[in-house]
C-alpha cells in the first residue's frame, strides 16, 4: 500500500506486490485553515482520521486482501508539534505557511558548511525556520514540545510507535548532513531554535529502509490484518521521482499541482544559484539532488475561477475552453504568480501576486489565460536558471494535477520549449511509495533496481516553436516586472495581517 498525504486529502493505493499493478485507490479529505494572511494550518488528528476512512474503504472494496507492507509520503515541510506520545500541542504549520520569513532570512556568521547543501540559506517553508518562529512567538508551546517533526514522522509514529526521520526530509529540509550522518545543534541555536535537536526524531532512515511494523491499534484503524512492514518514505514530490524513473542525471521531474516542484539529479556537485540544494545522497546514494519550485500554481487558477469568478466545475471547464482561444500575451495582461511568495529562483517568501495592464475591456477568459501563462513562465524561468547554471536537462517527465488542465500543460511545454513526457498515471508519488515498500520487503535488489523494474508508460508532448518564441519574449517582461515589484513587498513578512 502506498499512502500520499497531499494538501487537501490522503490518497491510498493498493498494489500487487508481484507485478506492481494498481489494484485499487481511495482518498479522504481534510481541511486547511488560514487564520492570518500567509498562514496555513491543519489538524494532525484530521490526517489520521482521514487515513482510517480511506484505508478502510479500500480494504472493504477489494475483499480485505493481505497487505505485506506500506509506505507513507507527505507534503514537506508540514510541521507538527507534539508530546512524546504523539499528541499535538497546536495545529500543524502547513508546507505553504510563510509566517517564518524573518527566521528563514537568518544566516549564521560565519556560514556553516552544511548550509551549502541548501544554497546558503534556509527557506520559509522548511522545518528549522518554522521551529524558530515557534521558539520566538510561542515559547511556551516550544518549551513543552517533546517532538517537533514533519507530517511524515507523525504518521509513521502513529503507525509504528517509533519516531524515525526520513533521510530525504532531513537532508533537504532540516540541515542534516548525510555525508557525516549528523545534525548540528549549534547551527539550530544560531538560527533561533535552541534545543531543537532534542525534539527531532534523530533515527534517520533512508527511503526504502524499514521504519518499523504496524502496531495492533494501527492495524485496526486501517482495517488491515497480520504483520505489516512500514517502509520509510519522504517528501511527496521527491518520492514521485521513483515512480517517474527520473533518478539518473539530466532527467527533470516536473510535478504540477497546488504547487510545482522541479527535481533533477546530477552526477557531480553543481551550484545553481537561487535553487534549493544541491543535496548529497538525499534520495539516491552517490547523487546530488537539485530542487526548484513554485509555491502557487494550480491553486492560483482554482482561486481565480472558483473564489473570484464563482464558477462551479462545469463553469471552470467552459472558462478553460474560452481561455484556450486567447493567444498568449495578446491581451496585454501580465500576471505574476507569487500568491504565497516565490520558492525559486528568487527565494522571496514576501513576494505577492500581481495583475498588470488591466483595462475596463478585459474579460475573465483573458485574465484566466494570463494567470495560466504566469505559472508557465515561472516554470520556464526555473528551467532557464538551471540551464544557465550548467545543469544538463536531457528529458522532462511531467505528472500531477496539471494533467487535468490541458491548457496549463501545453502552455508550460511551450514556455519551456522542450518536449515533456507526460505520465499515464497522475499520481507517481503512490507508485514511488509502493516501490519503496517493495524495497523494504527485499523484493528488489536495490531501490534503483525497483525503479527500473516498475517503469511507467508516458506520452510525449512537443512544444510549438511559434508559441515558444512568444513565451520567450513574455519571459523577459515577467522577469523585469518581478524585479520592479519585489522592493514593494520586501520585509513585509508572512505574518503581516
């Protein structure tokens, strides 16, 4: 069984351990609360309840088959604060929560060597700045906290009763050095989170390793029977690299959904300014992982069509069709897609969205088209910075919710100007989780061997040269506009009301 805890729901996939084929799928949702601008919170107990509903339904639908292993993947960094027994002390800070912008801006002096693995600084989304925010603004909660961890670790604890950390998450989000296999308490103190090491799960397990076994209480909650091994998973998008097969150098995975993640391995260490990483041995041993991303992507389109235009699902499909008849850039509108800040390449959590060039003659299809183009231009900007940094890109594989929006998908292909191999399966994270579970069971010789064994089919989308030329001109305006508005938002902080 693969489990994928996304922003709005948990997805459970049941796979045949002999051939890797998908047997069944269920999901169950949970709510997000936004108590202030830039804040986003969820209840960890809601995740656990949703998991029970999804797993029970999946088992009932398929005759309660014997599950030999499962693996969990979650959003990152969605930070949980709890006691040692796993009881939350406050709502979890969702990955998109950007209240810790001031804490993320802190850089130790002199620079700590491990910070080179994260591009010289931390990001507002990551665990350490969020922990530092708690230490500063909720010191009572911080001092009482016996565990500060990610959703990944919280769910694994509920399943097994053991606190373990994923090497993937620890390396990419916690300033863990996988080469020396150690954390640095003095760095945590310098970044505003003293004593954090004592609150973290410090048993670090690589993806595909054994995190534990399902407890009797967890088996009952999930509707499973017999002994069930729990494999170590990790960050949802990164785990999708296993499902996509993009684990060799020069293969870029593009996951488009609520947000966007761009992930690529290199054989040697390559510095890519503005990107996250390069991380050593994070997912695949003896490889360097570089990450780019956009905080707001599909969420911008959903917000515009649903919340602002008030359209239902049918209305949104009609809007998409109308917008597809609009030529990119022809309306004169320019949208900046920073609704919740920028991950890369500006690493600016205080940036905010903008719609430029509005007139009384503009219609909603033109505004929607400009928003789609903005997200596509943000992706093209990341690809451009990677290539300018000397990161080779020989192939792009795309997956995620973007597949449900053909306008957005083709706009991204055209803006980037390179072919995209689009996965037949929308959720490569679940496949990656299943591959990790099979590895923990010893069903594959290695994690890499398991990836090759369960390669997924794709269809290829080609860019339109004329459209790419248009987007290239638009990208220059997009970059210039970003530079122009960035000073207006600098220093406002995610916690500003």
